[in-house]
C-alpha cells in the first residue's frame, strides 16, 4: 500500500516540498477506512530491514544530519525502548511492536514524569497508575525519568535547571547540570544576605544567579522548542540524559527508540521523518547506536484505535471521560473546554491544576495565553466531561487503574471512548 505525496509550501525553506497526503485528525471519523491498524505479520528474526513508508526528507540541516534510509532488522537492536506517555499513540506503537514479533524481554517502556518533586500538579492523576498497569499486564519493564520539580520548577526557574533523575538497573540515578551547585550556593548566600540585610551581596548574587538562567514565565504555545521549553526540558533532554548516563545504554549497545508522533496531528509533525538517527547516536565515541522509529507516523486516528480495539485494551480512561489527547492535564495547548474539564475533574484542594495556573499567572504577571488570562480564556466554554462511564470517571478522579483492568473482559464489547474522534485540538506536545 502506498501513501500519496503532494507538494506543500515549506516555512523552513520558503520552497515547495513533498508532503504526504495524510488524513488529518480533525477529518478522521469512526468510518475512516483502516489502512495501517490491521493485522501485520511477525518479522522479528527474519532479517527484515524496515523502510519508511515515505522516503525521509533531507530539507533541513537536522534532516540531513539524522537521515537514515532504513532501520536495521529489529532483532539486531539490543534494546527497543517505547517512549510511553500512557496515551493512545504510544500504546498503539507498543502493540505494533508486539505484533511484529518483538520479544517482551527486548522491550522497555520509558515514561517521563512531568510533575515529580513539585507540590503543584501537571499530570493526570491516572497516568502513572495506568502506565504501571500496562507494564504489569504485559510483563514489560517500566522505567521512570523526570526533571526534579518538573514543569513548575522550570516555569519558576532562577539559576540552573534542576537535576534529572531516572531509574536504571542500579537504582535511582541523578545527573546534576554543571551550574547546579553554584546555583544552590548562590540561593543560600542570598538567604543569608537577606537575614543580614546585606543588600550589596544580595544584588551581586541575584545578578550571578540570573545570568546562569532565568525563566519566570510559561512556555510559549508554538512549534519552536526553544520557547516551548517544557517539551525540550521535561521530555527530550530527560530522555537523552538517561541514554547518556544509564548503565545499560551509555555504551556498547544498539538502541531503537519508538516514538508515537503522527503526521495527522499537526503541520509540524507532518514533516517528521519516520526513521532517523537519534541525537544521542555515538557509534564512534561510545559504540552506541541509537535509532528512532516513528512507527505510527502515517497512521490515522482510526488506525490507532483499530489496533487498540483488536488487542481489546482499555485505553487510558481520560479518553473515556472525553479527552481527545492524553498528555499534561495542564497542557499549554489546552483549549477552553479542556481547561473546564480539568477544573471539573481536579478542581479542589492540592490537586486543583486550574487554580494553580490562575495563581501562577498572577504571581508571574504572565499569562499562559498570548492575549488573555486563563479565567477570560475559558469564560464562554463548556466542559466536555462525559459522566456515562462511572468506572472511568472514578479512575480519572481518584487516580486508580488496576492491571486486571487493562484488557476488556471476554463477553464485554470494546467501545470507542468518548474522546476518540475529537481530533488533535489542544495538542500535540
Ligand atoms: S503536553 Fe503540553 S505542557 Fe506538557 S510538555 Fe507537552 S507541550 Fe508542554
């Protein structure tokens, strides 16, 4: 089966480039024909080199530096790592790997936690329980990684970014950025200077601290990762740090990273290459091969749900209560209706994510939206929360999900969750 190609104006180069004719999430429905989500044959162990469905682009410098024509046969990799957010796309990627015959012992799920080490919340409560339940139900190891303090420590950052922590075979590891110690030292000196009313020292330390790093603002809504820093600092850089420092990945290995982006989610993603070298590929220096496979990149929403339906998996219950995507509950791309759903589900006490953003906007004097504050942004919207699935509602609100709930029991019908075909509005990350 081939994918059609059409020409599109490219904002990176100012020229026309080939762009695959993908089914946009916003146009995909329950009736969209299944193209890629159907059964596939096992190829593991048969020396099959996987080619991208669409030949990789070589338009940007990044494209050219990371270009690969094809993957190695799957059995060649020492470890296959699924970046498992707990959402539908990473779940479909995992199921696809299993269907291709990859043994479970070869797979690891890596999940980046977005709010660990902070009193304020950012993740859906059910994300960790669901991720753990999938890991247990399939018998596939799960490893967590996070930047200490998560999203909120980056938003309120003065000085160095926080250390990265991760689990590996030897326990929990910590990687401190170069400027971390000096940054902490300066903060202590500032406290002391304040006690002693030493304004000169206070000012000197503050200047040095702010020269190391200063945010005190939300990430920008946009594709540029230097300003939409949450994706870069909490996910991409965390993953790279784990690869560079974990005992089993730092050298002498061949890693395949499976990432669940799809072209149909956004214009930006429509230009990604299916196969490429990862930024941590270091074959000469460390004898470490790191390849990326966006195995579901050309799949439609319908394809993704079909794979999950065929395996009879209950997806993350946030979809059943109406969310169309599952990433940070307080994602900066949230539409007004997402925010109202977050408010309705978590709007009390220490987990009140909506109120935490409202308070932070006032404290930082910086709004999440480019034009208006959050209460104004959501003013005329209505929440999409669907309360018809009582168990899903409990799972989401209480943050609970058992391994025995991963598969739909025999005799029960698998149903599309209420958020299944609401497009990619409010995302992607
Ligand atoms: S899901 Fe949203 S808030 Fe979270 S890291 Fe991605 S872009 Fe940032």
